[in-house]
C-alpha cells in the first residue's frame, strides 16, 4: 500500500436565511470544515478532517506536504507524523499547521486499520465498542426554550449535554436552573463559559454551578490566561475543562503537568491527529486527568475522536454538535445513533465510515481563498460579520 494522491475537500454550509444560532461571538451564519482523503495505489481511501482556515490547510497539505508523502507507506504512521512535523516546524508547531498535518495523520490511521483488517480503536489497544457522547448545543436562547431543547436530547438518548454561558449573571443562573430542572438530577450537565469571565466572576458563578451539580465548567477564560485557570482550579467545587484551543503534546504539557485543568479537551481534527491526541491522552492518564475530546466540525472528526476516547483508560466522552450541522448529521452513510448516552463504533477496518457523496458534492466549495463574508462559528470573514456580545459584567 502506497500513497497515490491526496484530496482536500472544503465544505461550507449556510444556515437558512444565514441565521443559525446566537452566542458570545454574534449570530453564526454558517459552518466550515475541511476533509482530507488519502488515496492509495491499491484503491483504499483514508479519511481525515481539519477544523481550521481552509486556505491554510490547502497550502500546507497540497503545496508542501503532499510531494513528500506520495509513494510512502501510509501505515508508517508515526514516522510520517515525525517527518511532517520536522518539515513544518519552522512555521508550525501549533495552529493551522498542526491541524493540517493531523488531518493527514488521521487518514493514515484509517488506512492502517484497513490494511490490518482492524478498527482503529483496536489498533490502539482498546476493547470498548461504544463511546460515551454528549449533546453540544444549548446556545443563547430563553431559559424556557433551552429547557425544552435539553429535554429533547434526553428523549433522543443523550445522558450528557453542554450549554454556552456568558450573557449576564442573572440570565446565566436562570438558564442553568431551567435546564437542570428539565433534565433532572441523573443527567450530566456541562457549562461552557465562552471565555467571558473575570477571575472573580468565574469564582462566583462556579460556586453556583457546584450547587447545581454541574459536571464541568469549560473555558471561563481565554487560553492565554493560564494563570487564571490555575488560580480558579480547586476553589469552586466544579471541575475545570479546556483544550480546544491548544495543540499537540507540547501545548497540553503545561496544562496537564501544571495541574491547571481537571479535564483535557484535545481534538483529533485540531490538535495533531490521532497520533498526537493519543499521546496527549497518555500524558493525561499519567496525571489522572480525563480526556473529553472536542468535536465541532464534522462527522469524520467525531468518529476519529470516539475511537481515541474509547481506547484510552481515561477516555471520558466525545462531543457531538447538535446545531443542525449537515456536516455532522448527514455526512456519513451510517449516521450516529445515541443509545443510553453512547454511540457504537463500527467493527469494520479503520474507522469503518463511508461518506455520502451527494452531501459532499452539495456542500463542497472551490473559492476557499476568498470566502463569502460571514461568521462561521469560530471563524469570521469580513469586518461586519464579527459582532461579539458586550463585555460580561460580574454580579455585585
């Protein structure tokens, strides 16, 4: 098996009327992701994905890395990861470059599994055939609307869910109370702080979350404020989670070895692929820190993350976007089915996935270097598209 060619496919989805969900960044108008398909000379295809600026992923993969990879054995995954890292170290190490090489790495793992006739989780030494999953949505809506939405996730088989916060002290508390009442005491309920809080505001709100038995408090601060995380951890009665804005073992080492967080959230589609996410997971395991992978881009990322989580002894859960994103809900021939809070992993070789070509064709874009102005969740294009909410004012 040799690498024959690499296909980079950029997908874009516009919400109806270009009005999706409202959150701290403004009104999300659409979604973006990049699929990476590695084709081999014997007809196999490996699947990976990158959640980053599409043009940057294209440049790194097609203009620099592909010429070094053609003709190589994709099953030599770790050697290829090291080579790609060395080739991009001067301008990489984190960010879009790590994300791009990670998409290739993930596709190589898919191919290794196909070559060995085993699912990826089995190659990693895992025995679990299911992976805990949580519903990720509950954006900025009225408390009654959020309560109804949350109850719907329970009815669909979820036992965990996450809500976005950071509007105001009164609204935040009202939303938490409404959702907790709707889902009852037996469902895990996580809160994402949207990087909106001061240290004192996070401490006040965190103690309230502890009273409501919230499972974790995610990113109350931007990732650059690592000292704020360190000061808050262990003082509020709720576990702190972060990691979706971090890359590679080198980035996570400070968070994990420094005991800055209680739960680490790497993402195969951002933090360096299956290889590096596995390494992050092993590092976290040595420090008794669970892994709850971030997944906000597409179904390929969810599946890859789930294989890693299921194989890790400290694997906790995987995130599934519930905001009406077809790149999550419609991309796979066998969509996710949540049963009693878990999704079943395929026992087919590799990731065991098949893309729905009609969905790929419908969402595929070619003009990825000059995207239509808009707010695509974590990425904004055009000055008028980024309209974040006013600063959060702590309770007095």
